[in-house]
C-alpha cells in the first residue's frame, strides 16, 4: 500500500535519511523503531510532504507522493497523529474532530465515524465542548488520533503515541491502536517504546542514523540480539 | 442594589458630560443611547423574572440616571452654554429637548431591561427590533433636532465596513495586514475612473460598486501572492510596503503612455540591426493619459440614482445613510456565511496552526489568498461608496494612517468578532468625527470667554493657547493612548470572540476544567 524506495532527505546540509526503503501492506501494523535522532520522525514528515526528499520515491497504492504538497497528500488518504500532537488548541474537541474530516468528500458517514471515535475514546465525548489546549496530555493524544481517524484514512501514521503518557495510558492507547487496525486501518507506527510497539506490530524496521539496519517480523525482531540489547534494554 | 444605582449615576454623569460638549438637542439622542446602554448592562445583572418585574427592578436605577441627566442638562443650559458663549437657553428648545432626553433615557432603560425578562428567542428578537428602531429613527431625529451628525456619522459607517473586511484577514485568518487602506483606495479609484469626467466614462453607480469590489478582490489576490511564504512580522512588513506603494502609484499615474512593444521596439530594432529602415508605424496604445489626476484628485464622481428618491446629493444625507446601512447588512450577512463555511473553518485552522491545517487537507496557499481577496472585496464596496459620497478622491486619504485607523477599529472592538468590530468602528470613528470637533468647539468657546480675554496683554501666549487648545491636533495621540490603555486593561477588545479571549487569558484557564463548565461556551 505504502512504499518508500531509497528516500534521501536533507535538513540543509545534514543528510537525515540516507536511503530509506520500506513498505507497509494493507491491513498491517508496521513499526519503525529507533533511538532519538535516528530519523523516525523525519521519515514520517517526508511521507507527509512536510520535508521533501532530495531523491527516491514514495508510492501510495502506486501513486507518487513525493512531489505533492502536504494538503494534497492528506487528501489522498494519509492521516497522521503527529509528535507533539499538534491539535488546534483554541478549538473545541468537537471542532478539532470536524477539522479532521475536512478533506473528506462524503459527508454522509461523518456521524458514524464520530460515533466510532467516541466509542474508541469515551473521554473525548465527555470533553466534547472543551478547548483542545486545556486537555491533558493523554486526552490530547486521543484527540489527535481521533481527529486523524475522522479523515477515514487509507493509512494512519502514528508518531510516538506513547510519548509523555503514564504506563496505564500507554497500554490503553496501544489497545486502541490494535482495535483501530482490526477495524481495517493500515498503520505505520513510529515508537521509542520498542517493546510495546513490537508486541502489537506485524512487522518492524529498525532505523539507525538515517538508515534501515534491520527488518523482520515483529516476533523475530523481539528475539533479535541487537534489538534486545539496544532497544529493549535486555542483556 | 447599591451597585446598580451607582452604575445608573455613572451613566447619567457620562451622558451629562456629553450634553455639555454637544449642547442643544443632543440630549435627546444621548438620552436614548445611554438608556439602551444602561439597560443592556443592567439587564444581564438583574435577577431574571417576567418583563414587568424586570422593569420594576430597574426602576430606581433608571430614575437615578434620569435624575442625574436632568440636573446636568439644566446645568448645561443655564451655566455651561452661557459660559462657552452660546445663546441663552431658549425655553422652547430646552423644555422639549430635556424632556425627550430624560424621559427617553428612562423609558429606554426600562424597555431594554424588560426585554431580558422574555424567553431567550424573543429576547434576541426584541433587542434586534430595538436596534432596528434606533437605526431607522436616528437620521430623522438628527434632522429634526438639527444636530447634523449624520453626514459625519456616515464616515464612521464606512469604516465599520472596512473593519469587517480587515477582520477577515486579521481576525479570521490571522494575517496581520498593515496596508489594508490600499484596497480601499483601489475601490475608490476604480469608482473614480469609471464614473467621472476624468475619462468621460459615466457608468452607473450600482454597476461600478461591483466593479470596484471585483477590482479590489483581484488586487487582493495579486498583492496577497508574494506574501504567502511569509509569516508573522515579515508578512506585516510586506503589507506595509504595499500600503505605501498604492497611494504613490495613484499619485503618479498622471502621464501614462503605453506603446506596442512589437511595432515600436522589436521589429524596428531587428531591421536596424540589419541596417534597414523599418517602414512600420509604431502603434501607441495609450498616449500621455492622465489616469488619476495625481494630487488634484478625481472630481466630481457620479452618484447613485434611485427612482422616487432621485439623485443622491450632498444636501440630503439620509439616502446615503440607508444605502450604507444596506451595505453593512449585506456585509454582515456575507461575513457570517463565510465564517460558518468550509472556507471560514479553514481560516481558523490556518490561524491556529498552519502545518496541522495542511495535514487536514487544507491548502494554505488558496486559503490565505482567499482571505486577502475576500477581505479586499468589502473594502472595494466601502471605497466605491466613499468615492461617490464625497464625490471626489485624493491620494492622501489612503495613506498609512488610514490603514492603522482601520486596524485600530478591529483591535479595539475585538479581533475575530464581527459585532465587536462594528462597535469598535463606531466608537473610534464617532469619537474622531463627532466628539473631537465638538470638544474643540466647546474648548475654544470656553477659552474665548474665560482665559483668553485675560491674556489680552500677552498676544503670543494668547495665540499659543488658542491654537493648541484643539483636540483634533492630538487625535493620533489620543488613539495611541486608547490603544495602549485597551491593551493593558482589556486586550481582547470591547466585544471579544471566544477564541481570542481564550488566547489572551490562557494562563487564567484551569487546565482540565470540568467539561460541563466549558460546554456553555
């Protein structure tokens, strides 16, 4: 469904992505794990069109994305729950969710989707009239994910959904990610919390200083010695 | 209860001072206006009950306000007016005017308060009807009472439209535009060019106003395009530049010659290159055309005509008044529709977070350009009306201070809230056009009869005092002061939008406030 072929991205002179190739099949959860500064977020930003690759191709079901501006990529069904959430702080929860559905052409299914989001995140329903900026970190994460789901995306990019959340909330969020996936949304999950990510993903890629160093099914990665040492903290 | 009486007395004193300055029949209009104002501020505070009960609750307040105004208007008539050299009060004016003012204030306070006792829907309806009555009655009262406020008040209404237009750009889309008067100028000059002896084109006003709006919108797109990659301060600086360029262009478009480049330069150039002589005549498209008449301005400009009413004239401001009210109503309607539309939501999203907005599938380029174009459209209407109303246009009307004045109305009223902007425009511009001149007359009258005679022995000092006692000289100082005080005391404006208030008082908000409390907003 989503395929990156030898993608190189630069920040000025800094070679951030040194030829990333990865693919996500329909219905999968694929995780991209790596340490700080390895290029995880840059990969997502490149898919989103916020950073432009200097070379390489990004294909969404065969269509090239790498030359499109961000809003065109969003319209084609790539939604993301960004790092730092980037919700609209001065809009209410409801208005945020409505913004999520902005690009959709069919407005008919909107109330169904709203119901679905509220079923996944009952907390959001309680906070429906509250301004996004006054929500707690966990609620903002839920709102960012809910907003992304409102677009009824073909593929959902999740950037560090566990960041800054309490362990209980992390578990809840990961459960919800699985539910979303079971309901038919393809997911590319970027995480520092490798253990959690690998326990729900089908496959995974390990990224190190802008390069994919390892890729395998999630259970096998979990057993991999290098991964255990570097990312799972198990000797 | 005491607090209500106190606010009644305050309103009475303010209204009283207004009558000191405006004098004559003004007390009638001032009375009604303070009555409505007092009623609105009181109505929200009093215990809610049936309309009659509300009115009886407000009785002591209304009576105290009326009493204060009565005393002060008598002081005006018998002490202040003679002191500033007006004719001694004529009972045939004093009695009906004071009666109208005091009773009008009293009655309108009670009516406005009573409206608050109605069910919500009827309450809103009642307030609208009250407003409509005042708006419709105002010019007739003005004429009847020979106040002659209308001609100046119409300028305030022009700025209300400009404020609403700028509010789209600044308030909704969050793009700080410091050169908005440029679009006003384009609207006015379009009207001037298409409806004056300058080019012997006399298009009908009802057509020209649309052309002016379209032209302003087009220039909104053209001038908006280069600012798109810019944000914040840089955007403001570029718009400032445009605001300066446009009046200069209009000032200098007095000798325009356009020649066809092909026949005048390219073909002769090539033939000369080969040593030949071009026999081809140079085609001149425009020869020394005076497009805008420079400093002299375009004058006279065609005016609207309606059956029954006939041609609109200087002497008769009432048709102009209702025309601009109609344009304002149209603007309010359109702006409200825009705000609620997809585009309006895209503006809000862009204002909040451009990157996040683009990830929702919003095209930032298109959204921002449309904000500039839509904002400019309304200044095109205002420009066309302005040009026709004063029947002449001159380049220095549209300079930087005009842009700043429009921006001030938006900030003063409350960015992002169309009704706030209307109030801001009315307050600032009536202060500028009506209050300051009246204050000037009041002061010079007062000085002429008190201080100046005493200074007769020192002519230089006398002249200096007489010259500087003119508040109009200090208008920008006073605007500046108003803005500084506003920003310190109430940065969200007189009637803020919910989102702006939130933005400016973020620190006061309790994070995670229970959902139930915020549901109300």
